[in-house]
C-alpha cells in the first residue's frame, strides 16, 4: 500500500513546504487538514488553496470553533484548568481536537500516516502523538521537524529547489500558537529570563496602562457552563469571543512564566488568554459560593491533577475520564451570576448571586437574627484539637521538643 | 487557688470591659497581655495603661514584630500560604504567636485561665484554643463572647454600670483584625454577596485607579527567605514593611472572597495584604525557576495542605511539623532575585535570575547551540503514552466507549 | 406538639430500657425501628415484640439485607474501602442505612425526635447524627448515653424501678456491633494494647490453626460488582453470605488494630470481616489487571479519601458523592474472574482472567513474539530522568549536597 | 581516550559473556564490579575471579550489606515502602546503591562508560540509568541487552566463538533478582495470569502449609528504625537477616501480583520478602500507636508517593529528598515494641507498647476513671456535619437530588 500522509496544516511556511517534502520522503501523497479554532488571521479558504498549490491531493478546512468551545474550553472552565496555577492550557486543549479530525480524515481518505510540525523539545509532539495512538494506533506518525531534523532553513532551501509557489515572509522572531482560548508566544529574546516581554509580543490584549474606561460584566453559569453575558443568553463560543474582546481591551490575561515542560526542561513562555482567565476566575468565585468546603478542598487537588494530565498530553487517558466524572458531579449546583469589574489589567469579582448558594445570611451574620448555635462551638473546638493536644502532651512528658517549641 | 485570668488584650472596648467582667465572673483578677504585631494605630503604651485603668493587676506589652515576621510570616512565604488559593492567612498566623506569649505570661504571673475575645462563629476561637491546649492544657479557657454570650451592648451597659473610665466610640460598622501581614474587615454591609466593597473599607492600600506612577522592585531570596529589596539587605520585618508600603501605594493586595470557615459556614471577607501577596508571588516565581518539576507539583499539594492546617487552627499539629520539614528541604535552592513591576492594582513579574536556576538556555533554546537530544523524544513519547494507548485499544476491542469517544 | 421519639432499636438491654426512659424524659412516646442487616442472632420478630413489651407505641422491623448489600457493601468493594488500610468500615456503612429508615419512619409515624444508643466517645454518634441532619434537620436528636449520661447501671436500676419485663443477662464483657459486612468487638481487656485477643472474642471466624482443608474460590465481577461465585450467578447478598461462611471457616478476616477515632482519641478494636476482606482483595487484584497505571495510582488516593469520609460519618457529604462518580467511572472495565486459595487465615490470589484485561502477553513476554519496541526505551529513560539529572548537576555546580550524596 | 567500561557484574552467564563483548564493541576494556547485597548463593571471591577469567582488566567485590540495610532498607521501613500496596521495592532500592559503587569505581579506575544487563522492557534500566546520570552524567551508558539486542542465545554463541572459560548451565526457566530485602522471580509460565505459581519458584520461604510451630517475635524500633529482636540489640542487617529466616520458615512474604511497570505495560511478578513484609507490618502497627491521626493520614499519601518515586527509578530526585524530610520528621516518636505471632503464612500483631504512645487508657476506656468529656461531643458532631447539612438542605430546597437520595 502506498503511503498517504494526513498532515495537520496551518498554512504557514513550515507545513506548506512539508507537503512536497513528506510526499518525497514517503513516496506517497499528502492530505492537508486545517482547523478553524478561532485563531483569526488569514481566511481559511486561502489556507485550503495554498495546500493544494503546494501539492496536496486533498485539502480540507474544518470549522471546529463551536466544538472547541463546548467540548474543550468548557471542560477547562469546569476544572479551573491551570497548569502550575497559571497557564490555562491554551495549546494543550487544542491538540486532542486537531488529532480527532486528522484521524477522521485518515479514515475518510485512506490515510496511512499522520504528521505534525512539532519539534522534539516541546509538549505538543506528546499531545499530538499520544492522542493519535489513543484513537488509531495503526496510523504511522511522522514529525519531520524532529524525525528528519527538518528546520526552517532546510524548508526554505527545499522550497527554492522545487520552486514552490510560496512567499518567504521575512523571518518572524516569534513562534506563535493561537486559538479561541488564547495565544502562546516563544521567542529567542525571552530566553534570557531577566528580560521583560516587549510590547510587540501581544496581539489579543491592549496595554493595561492605556487608561481605557472600566468595564463591568456579569457572567452567568449553569452547572459550571457559561450561558450568558450581562443577562444575554449566548453559546460558549460567543461568550468566549465576547469576554476575549472586552477583557483584552482592559489588558487582562497577559502571562509570563517559566514553565516545567513534560520533556524535563524549563522554558520561558508568554501567553495571552483574556477570556480564559476571566471565565475561570468567575467560575471559581461561583464555586466558592455554591460548593461545600471539603468538596472544594478536594476539587482543588483534582483540578490540579486534571490540568497536569491535559498539559502532559493525556487528554485521552482513563484517569482524565474519571477525573472528568468527579468534576462533572461537582458542578451540579454551580449555577448563578458573577459580576466582575475589569480595568487596567485586573478583573475583580464584585458580586455573586445564586439560587443554589450555600452562603446563609442567617448563619453568617453577627446581627440579630443569627441562627448559628454558638454553644456547639466550645465542644467542637475541644475535640477538633484533641489529637494535637494529646500529641503535644506526649512530647512534653517525654522531654521531646513539642510542635509548640519547634 | 483563686483565679487569675491572662487576657489577650487589644485595647478596644470589648477587651477593656472584659477586664472587670472576667474578674467578676471568676472572682479573681486579670493580667492583660498586648502584642505589637505591626498593627499600627494606637501607641502601645496607651494600650498598656488603659488595661490598668480598667482594673488589670498587670498589663504587659510585647514587641513581637520581628518574631512575627521571622517565625510566622517567613514560613508562610516558603509555603506560599494561601487558603482557598486566595487568603494569605493574615489572622491565622498571628494567633499561635499571641497564645505563645499568653502561655508564657500565665507561667510568669501564675495565671490559671487564659481568655480571648472571639465569638463562637469564627475561626479565631479555634486557633486560640487549640494553641492554648497544645502548649499548656492545664490552663482553663474563657471566651466571654461565646461562653457568656457577651455582646457589645452588654459590654457598654456593664461599663456604665461600673463606671469604667473608657470612652465609647461611635460604633464602627467594621470588625477589623490587622497586623504586619495584612488586614481583615467584616461588616454587615458585605453580608449581601452582591454588594461590592466600598472605598472606606480599605486602609493598607490606596485606590488602584489613582494613577500613581509604576514602581519597579527587585526582591531577593536566600533559601526561600526574603533577604533584600532593590539590592539592600534587610530583615524580614523591614522587607514586609517596605513591600506593604510600596505595593499598598499601587493598590495591590485587595481581596474580596467568600470563605469556607472551619465551623461549617461560608462568610464574606475583605482583606488587604499588599506585602504578603507580592512576596508570595515573587517567591512562587523564583520556585518556578529553581525547583524541579515533580517536586514543584507535589509542593503545590503540600502548600495547600499546610495552608488548610494553619487556617484550621492546627499550627501546633504534628502534621504541620512534618509538612514544614518537607517545605524546608524544598527551599534549599530557592535563592535568587525576582523583579516585579507594580502598578494600578497589579504586580507583574518581569525578570528572574538565580545562580541556582534549573533553566538552561542551552537546553531550551531553538537556536544553534541547542544541547537537547531530540531523538530521545520519539521513544519518550511512545512509552509515556503506552498505557493510554493500550487502554483505548482494549475499549475499542471490547466495543466500549473509548476515552477518545466519550 | 407532643414528642414522639423514633428509636434505633437493637433488642438489647440498653435500647429496651431506653424506651420507657425516653418516653419519661420527653413526655412523649416511642416508636422502635429495628433493621435486619444480616447480623444474625435473635429472631427479628422477638426483637419487635420486646419493644412493644417495653412500652413502644409502634415497633417495626425492616429486612434491609439486600439494600445493605447492594447500596452500601458493593460501593465499599468498588472503593476498596479500608480505613487506615485495615478496617473495612463494618459499622460505618450501616449507620447511614439505619438513619434512612428511621427518618422514613419518623415521616410515616409523625416522629419529632430520633434517638440512638451511642456514647459521646465513639464514631457512631457522628455517623448517626450527621446522617439524620443531612436527611431531615427538623428532627431533634437524643442520644441518652451521651446527653443524659445514661449508663448500663442506670439502665438496670431504672428497669427494676419500673418493673420492666426484660431479663438482665449476666453482664457480657464485650460491646459488639455486627452485620452482614462484619463484626466489631470492644472490651475492657483489650484496652491494654499488649494483651493479645482471646479466642472467645470471635464469632464469624474459626481458629485459623484448626487445620481445615484449603478452599479454592472463584469470584466474578462485572463493572466492579461481584456477580458470581464459582461460576454461579448470585446476588451481592448471597455472595457476601457465602464468602463470609467459607472464608470464616478458614479463619480469614480477623483484625486487631489501634484506630484513630474521629473524636481525637486512639482506641483498640477487634474486627472480623471474612467476606469483606476477601471480596476487597479479589476486587483489587482484578483492578490490577484491568485498570490503567495512572488511574490506579490516583484511585488509591481516592479510595483512601472515600474511606475517611465514610469512617468520619460523612456518607451524605457532597464530597463523597463526587468521589463516588470518580470511582463509578473507574469501574467500567473491572470485569473478570479472580481465583483465590483460602487456607489457615490467609487468602491468596492464584489466578486472574478478564476479557477486558490490560495485560498483554505479547508486550510482556521475553519470549519470541515480543511486540514491545525496546529501542523506544532508551529515549524514554533519558527524558524521564532529565529533570533529576539537571537538578543534581545544579547542586554539584553550586557545591550543594546532591540528592545522590544526601 | 580509549573506552573503559565499568560493568555491574553478577557472575551469571549474561554479564560474564558481556565482558569480552563490551570490550569488542567499544574497543576498550572492562572493569567488573560486584556487590554483596546479601543475595547469598555463590561465594563472592569466585564471582570476582570469573570476571578476570572472562577478560576483565579489574574485578572488584564490595560488601555493601550493612550499607544496603541501613541506607536503603531502613528508609523503606520508615516509608512503609510498598508499590501498589504490595511490593516492598526489592530490586528498586538496590539499583541506586549499585550505581553509587559503579560511579565510584569509574572515578577510581578511569571508567568512561558504565554498563548494566537490563533489557528495554523493565524498570531496572530506568533505575540504573537515571541514577547514573544523577551522579555522573559524563559517563556513557551501555545496556547491551537493549542497545545491541543482546540475547542469551547470542551470548552463548559468542562465548563458544571466543572459547570463553564459562560453563553453560542448563537454561533455567527463571529470571531472578535477589538480595537481603527479598527475591523477584519472572518466568514464562507465569505469563498466563490464570496459572498459579509453582512450588519451585520459592527459595526464601518454606511452604506455609508445612505445619511448622508458630513463632512469636518482638521487634523494637527507635525513631522508626528496627533496633532489637526479642530484646536483643542488633544492627539493621542482623535484624533483617533474622526476620527473613524466621518469617521465611513460616512461609510469610510470598507475593504474586500483576504490576504496572513504568514503561507502560503490566507484568506478572512473584516475590518473596519475608523480612521486609514483617518489618513493615510491625512498623505500621507502631505508627498506629504513636503517630497522630492527621499526620498518619497524610503520611499514607506520602508513603505511596515515595514508593512510586523509588519504583520509578527516581531515588535521586529532589522530590524524594523532600519526601524523606517529611518522613524523617514523622518518625520522631515511632519508638516501642511490637509483638507478632508468625504462623502458616501469616504474621499477626498481638501486642504494642511504647513510652511514646498516643493511646490513653483513661481517654479510651468505658470504665470508671474515664477522663473524656462526652458533653463536648454534641457540639463537635453538630459543627463537623454542618456544611453537609446545609448542602443537603440546599439540594432539597432547590428540588435537586440530595446526597441522601442519590
């Protein structure tokens, strides 16, 4: 059987040149698959045509924006998905969706191989390949940048050699991945950790120092899913787009971090994720009101583990699936409205209301009408601390340093 | 033996009136103990004298600012101590120190009882009493607000009845606890969760919208301990004071949250903690550079558990002590400088440098000089995902929904 | 409204005398509710009649054996429910079911109070009362042993005083709770931790040293639920009864432990749980074959937390519910057979088979036919250890002790 | 520089033939390093001589039994080190010690390479190589079985070809690794999971059904370290040897499990670890008496994570080091005696005594003299369950299924 490579095609130089290169290396042909994940930029039809121009036998474009919002961004909101408490998994959640469509295209078009443009140093190769193998291990995987040490210079040389009809843009210093959920930027300049990011890095957010007027927003959730903005019912996609735009105007969601990659190294990353950051913040604030204490404490561990699984490319793992079941059950009552004030780089929660609130004015108030039985507290405190008391007594009796002394 | 009550004395109306009240209820006398924890406000000598005026047989004032900074705030920095990912444990870490000095005073002055002014609905009663019993379970504990249902109205009536030489200030709507590490405010108005905080709540921070000029600060750590600001060596106390002042000017560190109290209810709390928030942020950024991935992942769980223990009044528990040992060991290499830009309510890390960095330019860079062996990645990815692959294959073979489908 | 107390009635001396005592103390009357949870012993009709003889206005007996097996024991199997890795939650899982029926009886018979016979030192008071309040907080709770300091001596004196028609058995030295899932024994003799248990403590198990012939058993599971023994389809109740009998004959399931009670003290407990121990062991062995590594690792944490929740009386907590969702999802493929050899106090797993096994002979074998790609391992090992390698290198470079040296 | 390979030499056929083979493949020479870890069997001097006979330029034997017992087995006891709750890490803890001596030998003898005999499918390659790189990343690693696909058949053919003076024993069906801490057996026959182990697999334990007379043993610990048996002070090595012998006679410590290897596959393993199992069981029983509840609960998680790290080859990781610090602190009071009865495959704890016990007869007893304040319990129970009560009430009010209903 001759090879047919289904390629995750972005429209950029590297994957464009990869089309003839993969054909040459495998002796087969190439099907280009491009997804619209809300990344903006170029018209998707131009992207589709370029793949054909570069020699693809088929080139398809899939509008996966709603699917991405509903099945990938929304679960991330429910899980308050943040790697290292900071990074809202922008690229990490897009890879499983891209691979889903590539595997489907392989089945439709008789693909024997799947291919992606990632290098061997990053997380995305892991996310692509684990997801491919989870869905169809019979597909062979080719990662030219890693497996053939295929670099930009080689790509340009090869494009010239075969006279490929593609403009070579002036080399950008940035390596960018962007979608509805955010934008990731890597660049040589940032590799010195003491350098601050420069203004030209940003595209999804305005400068927080611009002095734009504050913007108040009310986000409504049902069972953990965002369903309305300022009282207007909207789809998850529409909500993420609107919050991206409005939070971006306020300069919210810029991230600059040193990140622990799965392959064992630390890297410097700059992200923009205005909508993701505000939606997760709002969701957490609503959980604070509607989720019971011990469930909330354990859910924080679960959220962290979920985020690690997704970051580590294990979207399709059985563990993630069981974590999802936990999280889904926890969202039963996460319904209500959160009001935020967005301004100058910061979103501040200023109000919460929920028909399923666990906050009880009558229990919490110090005013008259208080229904809390304070006499219960004395015994509670005594037994709550009893094992600590006995342990310190033991230490004193034995002449050991007590916790109190140490 | 006649009673002698050692009272945690703040100088305010409630604990002032408590002096004669406790004497009356126990038939004994009262020793007032006041700590300077950097709470500012009134001169401590006036506080001391007032206790005597109200009938205390002894009144002592202890300057515990350095002790608080070094033995309570610094461990909180090492543990990135945040309850519910938000609250830097402002009151929670002060109670164990206050009880330490009360227990010492009881030993010095022959105290038979210890007393605090907390109600039966909050966390502070737990923190006081568990700490008392951990250190000296022979001391009896009296909490008049809880045990005698002692309210402000009763206090005022009693003060008039016995002609106590104390001014009754116009009743403030706020209940406040403040120290070097931050400030906590409760008030009836906030008990409606939809109400935003009002400007008069704040004292440690200026309005972030004031348009103050940005402030760049470099904080240096050695083994997780802050040791210098802008290159100037300082004590922890001096550093916290300086960062409080400078971050406060920028409106940084205002918190408004719905909190899960240990006694089982949710409450609305407003905090200001400019120094705490910036120092923990800087410390976390330095950990990102100097702490290995798996240690960092596990330390996040440990930090969360540490914060729960401290919030829950278990400063003296054996578990906290073992968590401390873990954290202490993890700080071995947390040495270096973090540069932050503070402005308009936000602190942003803009640079990190450390002689003990785990970040390696040579490994991370995509430029020439790269020392990372990309060929290793292919096998890594394959085995990293193997158990997920096998599991999905099993599900497909059995006709079960796979992780990929679900 | 006059009081009507719905009492958890065991038929024993204490709860029998409690009937007239509660009537007297509340000025109302008493409804006795007894559950058959497979505890064996006395005929339930005699129990029912005795309550009436002691003055109950109603006395009902509920056969809850199947309900207990299906809705309480089976979830414990799925969760491998063991407190402190040892105790299979014998009493802990029965209390929520007893309270369910008491609350239903209160609704049916117009009860205003519910009552149980537990003291203030144990866990069962917690389990009863938290479950009552979770289901119907309007019911008042009376625990005479704790709230009225009602002791056995007082009970006997009161029985004589009112001429209660009840035989006073010679005081047993044992305090016993038993049901289908096991048997708990407390006794003064065991309060010295150096004393071994005596033979007369045991009733569910024979002496393991008796020399009974070994017994081989095959237990089959579907989605984590035991469904057959030795190939015969049976209900959970039937399976637990059979395994109790057969494992009990082999002396399996005797436990002697020092236990951390929720109220803050340690206690010595002796249990017998032959069926529970063997069924959980078999279930774990089947999970080892059918559950993927990382899911299995995380499930062990989840199982431990589940067991703590149930032990701590929080069967009705929202956290338990979300943990249940995780566990339920994890059981999707826990289907297959486990063969055990039971003999002389020990059950040993000697075989596993499952159509949903993740074990692959072709991958695991060292024989020819091996399909595992060993070349992948070299790169895997390199990147798996890379962050540890870099960290040790950093320590060496800095003159710090490395992990290798310490 | 010409190559010098420092080889982990066992004396068996594979590593014997590896000596000339590695010399040939690298064009250098070979230094053989053999460790006495208490594995018994052949005289170590014969082993040493055989390496020379096979062409090694140096052959050294190191008696590392005490070092292994003190620095590897004892920490495993403190951590109750069990992978998957079953396997006491027999091989896993030996690899870091072997690599330590190989790295030292490389430094002493000018080694450029280190080599081990493991395949690419197991865990031991990971443990060897991560440990090598943690200690000296400049050493090149050769794993002939994996990197050269070097099999037993090839080894025998090569031995004949070069006329190597080594007897070819009749091929044993077993692949065995053994040391002081236990014994691991793999064999083709076990690769069918339904097959029970056969009697000829075992060497460290006798058949539990032999009817040997019971043996009572008292093991004493100081700060978690075993220090005496039956009142006789002994070294850790002596204690492990004695418990191995006595527990082995009773048939204790046979394990048969399906194990999750780090490389992503499941494998069937049979182990014998009589001393390890009994010492850890005794240690856990002493912890139950001397470690406070919440510390004990968290330590169980820490122990599990420690065991995973060690199993996964990460003995030298920074995380393991911080986990060690936690565990070390937790052992402060783990001092006392545990009495066990060993018989017919089972060890049963029958007594505990400790001067640092947290068990208090006066608190636990139901007899007169009880010092536990039962009145405190009522309030404790109320607040302990309050958040669950409120949450169920919320669900009822909202018409949602409550935890009680679901």
